[in-house]
């Protein structure tokens, strides 16, 4: 087709929009078969972060391992009345021990991290120049999904072991871990093949998946969100180590997949998100993982869309567990019990003559009925009371999100009062500021403070103060 000169710029912009230009790089072109569309990329670039903020950095392992392990301190997995190697479990345990080594320099942590990494290197399968880490047990997924038959491979384990190998190389400078990282990264650059190990595929829309549960009968997968992002962390770590542009391209494509599908196929308004696109059950545990992961994607991409996703997920189903104090104002308050579907199974009314405070251990969303506090003492002990700003509030700061880099909060002309609080929600200080024109404030975080959604300003005249949300304050939406 011949495109008139006057229309060429328009056509080029269109091609970039649908991913046909951005996708035609050698590594991404190789990640699809001839019938699949080009891999879509929004243009997300990885950014370096402080070492403590690297996404794959796990919490520190306990010094005494109470979990299942063998005599070599390698994490094991029990299923079908047998003990198995589990590459993801071993990668995660290795990363937790690597975190212990970094924090304490106790040799036991480094030895355990090495043992779990070495087990996978020893068990590797080599194919198409890459190293793969097999699962030897069969696994049943949800209804209508095929049985995963041994040997099968997982994009999540490939990515998390990649993070472990990169971390071990950074700590030891032992070239065997650099080799393991190079060969493992190679596995994430290869297209799906029914007769070979594979871990990545491109769906019909041109979106790249780092697939936790590959299915070989018709190369595709379950499209698991958390597994895809954990594998993306491994790609990010390899980019940190090497600066390899192939890793930057895969990072971009994988982040683009999250941007495309999280709000339409995973998010459930005012409830816990779905675990995967093809096993569509709600999963409160993994909802919290999704929330943390999208906030971390903001940190490593600087794309505000991921911070917005994290905030939306937090509002849909906030972290339920907490230890705090709820203040009830004078008047009548009703506590409820509910079944799993949100139907009322019990109630108790209490009338208070003065402001009263009670311990609580949950701030949880009840299906179809809003946010509630679970009271653990007093006349409403064991009951859930609905959150109501000004009448029933959790004191202090709850479910906070911190933003790195800071975001922008726009204030319309007017007078604003910021507050600082102690851990119990008591006001320590107040500062009043008047803006004569629209003013951009540095936004370091958001949370519910004494029951009100609030913004934490991290710079300028109101730096260090909380502002309660109101109509003339808005978080700026930036490109990306």
C-alpha cells in the first residue's frame, strides 16, 4: 500500500498506538508465532531504585526454618503423599535468606540461599540455549483448565530464580551465578512451543504474558496476575545488573499487559480482585499482593497509572488486619454479624452517652455493605460496626500508601489546614495556609486518618502535614 506523504505522520502514529512499530524489535518479534499480532508496548522504561526498594527483595527468613526442608536446607513441598522440589518455593525461600544475609551478614543465610539456587541449577533442563526448572508433579487448576502434567515449567519460577541468581551474583561475584542469570533470562526471550519448555506467550490482542501455568495442548496459559508481575521483577533485576535492552523491552511489554488487563479483567469494584483471567475466583489474599505489586510498578516505571491502580485496589478491598482503636460518638450504634455473602446473621444495638473507645482487630469490607470495624471489647465485642466519618472512626493512620517518586496534589485557591498526629490519632500540630492561585503540592502518600481519606504533603509550606480530602484537592493525573 502506498501512503500519501501528507498522511504518513498520521499512519505512523496509528501504528505506534496499536503496538505494530513498538513491537517490531528482534527480541519481541521472537516472542510470537507468525500468526500472532506484534507485541504491544506502551513505552514504560525501568528506573533504578534504592537497593532496599528493589521489587524482588523479600522479607527476612527466620533463622530457624520451621517449614518443610531437606537435610541440605532446601525448601521442599508436600503433595500427593510425596515430597517434591518446588522451584517457586525454593526461589522465594532463597530470596528471603538472601535478605537475611544482607541484613545480618550471618553466613547461614547465604548458605541457605546458595543451596536453594544450586538445587535448581542441578535440576535444570537445557533447551534452545536456555535453562529451565521443571516441576515433576501434576497439578490440577480450576474447572475447565487442563491438568498440568510433568514435566511442566513456570514463568513465575523462571523469573523468581532469575532474581535469586542476580542477587547471588551481586553478593558473591561468583561467575556461576552470572551464567545462571544469563541462561535463565534467555528462557524469557523465547516463544511458546508445544514440544519445548516455554514460559512466555503473546495473546490474540498482542499482549505479552510471563506465564505462571503454561498449557501445552494449545500454547497459552491461565494468565495469573501475581505470577506475571513476580516474573517481571526478575526481568527488572536482570536489567539492573546488565542494562540489557532486551530486558527493557520485555519489561515494557509485561508492564503494558498489566496496564491493559488489570482494570478490566482482574479488578472487581468494591471487592477482592480475581486471581487470574482464566480461573476467575476472587482472592482476598492475592488482592493484597496485587495492590502492593502495582504500587511497586509505579516505583520502577514512574507511570502514574500504576499508582492509580494501587489506590483503586486499596479502596476496593483494603488490608483487613490491624490493631487499633475505634472511637464511637454519643448515640446509638449497631453491630452486625454477616455470612460470607454479606447477609446479616445477627445484630446488637448499643446507646452511648459519651464518646467511647474500643479495641478493634479488623477494618474490612463486607460484600455489598461497605467498610466495617471488628470490635474486640465492650458491649459490641465480636460485632462489625460500619465505618462512618465523624461517628465511628479508626484512630490514627490506616492502610497508607507511600509514593516514590512523589506525586502531585493540586489545590484550588483557598485556605487549607494541615495536621500532624501521634500514633493514636491525637493532633500534635496544625498549620493553616492560603493559596491565592492554583498550587501544586508534593504528595508523598495517602491514607485514612481518623476515618477520613487524607493526603500527606511531603514538601513546601505544608511539608509533613496531612490534609483531609475535599473537593478542591485532587491528585494530578500525568501521562503514563
